[in-house]
C-alpha cells in the first residue's frame, strides 16, 4: 500500500483505499454465509471445523474495511484509479478468501491463495484433492467464491452498496470486458440490477433443474452456483462424471441440463435481457451469437467425426453409441467454450483423439461471449478479427479509393478497436508462452501439457492435459504463475498492467 501511495497522488490514493475498505467490509459479511451449511451439516462434529474458520476472517475483513473507510475520504475515481481499484480488489479478496482454506483445511498460503483466486476468477483449476470427504461448509465457500466472481466482485459490491453514478461507471468499465458493448437500460445502477436479477434467476432455475435430475440438495446448490458462473468447481473429484459413475437417476438428463446452463452462462447477458423482454431473435441473429453457435456445433461435429473415423468400416455404430459420442462431445465442447470446465470424461483420456484435443485447446483460447460470465479471448473478438481479415482482402482487391470499413451487426468497427483487439490477443499469447516456459522449467511436463496448463489459467478454463494430482504437487513458482495468469485472464490484463506500472513507478506520457 505504501508503494502504491508513493506512485500516485495522495487524493487518488485515498480514493482507492476507501473503495478497498468498503469492498473488504462487504466481503466480511459475505464470509459469514458458509456458517449456514456448517450448522446444517454439523461440520464441527463430523469434520472438526470450528466456526472461527469463517467468523475470524469475516470479522477481520469487516473491521479492517471500516477502519480504512473511516481514515479515508470517498471520491469518484478516475479511469486509471478504477483500474487500480479493480486489480487490488481482486487480489485482496483472493488473499482474504484463502484464509478459510488455510485454517479449515490446514493448507499452505500458496495453495489456499491459488484455490481462492481460481474461485473468484471462475477458473476452476484446483489443487485440492479429496473433495468427496471435505467439510461441506468449505466446499460451499469454494462454490460461493465462483458465484461472486461470475459477474464480477466489484459489480456485486456496487449492487449491494448502492454506489452509483460516475464512480460505478468507472469501476464497471474497469472490471468489464475491454470492448464497446451497449447496456440494457440507461444508468449503471439499473444495469447492475438487471444483470444480477437475470444471474440470480438462472441460478434458481439451475437448482430446480439439477434437483429434478437427481442431485441432492447440497450438490444442486453448489453446482447451481458454479454452473451459471461458468466456474466449474464441483463437490466431487470426478466432477460431473460422478453421477453417471454412481448410477444417479436421470444422469443423462442431468448432463443436458448442465449443458444448457453452461451455454446460458457463456452468452452475453444483454442477449438474455433481449430474450426475456420478447426479442427472441437476438439469440440467433446477433453477430456474436452466430459465431457462438457456429463454433459450438462445428466443434461437436468435428469431434464426433474424429471419433467415428477411428472405428472400423465394418463396425457400424449403434444408435446408442452415436448418442453417447454426441452427448459427450456436446458436453465437453460446451464446457470448454464457456470456460466452465466441468468434466464427464477426462479430456486427456483415450476417448478423445488428437484432433479432438486440438479443438479443445482452441476452445480454451476463444472462450465465451463478451458480457457473459465466461473467460477466454471472447467470441466477439475472434469474429471481429476474422471479419477484419476478410475486409483487408477486399481492400486489396478493390480500387485504391474504395472505403471498406469493418462492419459487424450494422456497426462500423474503428481501426483503433481492431488494433486494440489484436494487441490484447498478442499479449495474451505472449503470457501463455511465458507461463508454459516457466511450467516446463519447474516441472517434468512435456511442452503440450505445459502449454495447456497456462492456456487453461489465462482462459479461466479449468481442464488441462495433466492430472489434478500433478497440479497439486507442482512447484510453487508454477502455482504463482498460474495465479497471475488467472487474474490477468479474468481482468483482461489492463488493470493489472496499470497496477504494475504504478508499483514500479513507470512514468506515464
């Protein structure tokens, strides 16, 4: 904090600290919620988890937040200040959220910080094994971190603290996707209310569907929190594959229900608002949605063909086999495209051949839609770059005086925005390569596995081409690298770059 205040003006420093204090106070209140499952499931007797696992860090966050707020003055942050608030807010929340893992599970700081960061950023990579026997209050806290991080920690803070106006707009812009998207209604606070109402509606709908399909109440609650948030944390080591393996009734229906909710989480919430207000064509006619459905069904088709291509011509598959392959391909494609990361089968298993694994890697980088809870580069950016390349070819083939802009959904995309997207993609690729190199140096993973680990972290995905046990026993340098990658991917690099530039006091223009 001292280095930060030296790198920025005193007025802006106070503004930043005031917001961090308010955020800590809200987090302290939220951290008391896991006491409900702690009491219901008797974690104090069954697992020896004391209530202080949550009450102490909750009280600490709340009181520290109040002290910081009382010693600073509330002001509207600049865009640059909002970027620093965003970066610091996510890091501090992850550090505070790690405390229950340290005290309740006796995990070291790096593992606990890694897990909390994976939760809040909705990445879903885990270094915890033995989930099936873990205290339920701790499992619920893991799931709750993902639900809070789905639409963004700061959007939740703004929604419950009623801080609106230009301050909320600056923070919403800093935490949101760095691309021009419209809002459902005028006013940032009204927008936040609509987003969280839709988000909560899908959460409730998920719980109803999952319960009807055979999950018990606790599992249904947890998976409803981690599904629409496209987080992927499960209450079982086998993830969603647990239910079919244990012959849970309606296991196939459960997979389709989860698939539907994952796809809903990967869609721009503005599209959901349009559909809920009667404009159902937006689900298929929007530029990004056309790409979204095209990537989904194109990937499913290629994966199915890749599977059946390995079968002898004389061995004609039955309808049951075709359905099994289709269901598996659809589930895993939806899980990776939306960056949820649930698994019914290990993506590194013989069930998926080389072409399928390459498709999965591409999906890890692309991710879901802008304005969704999904990670990755985003389908919109992928589509804009493809359209920009097509436009560039047209410009070459057209007369020199011809003006041919990049157009999507009737909107002209400025060249500056195309350059920004290309720059972000380039930095994204560099960070993945650097992270893969660090992984290779500090582990015995091969290049493909090393690349998949960092790509999963940057894309906020979860799955990778090595085991959870290998991840849990990885060198601390790799875990910290992936932690930084998860934050950079979720915040789309810029807020962290602003914070870093101030901490090392890089002079601005």
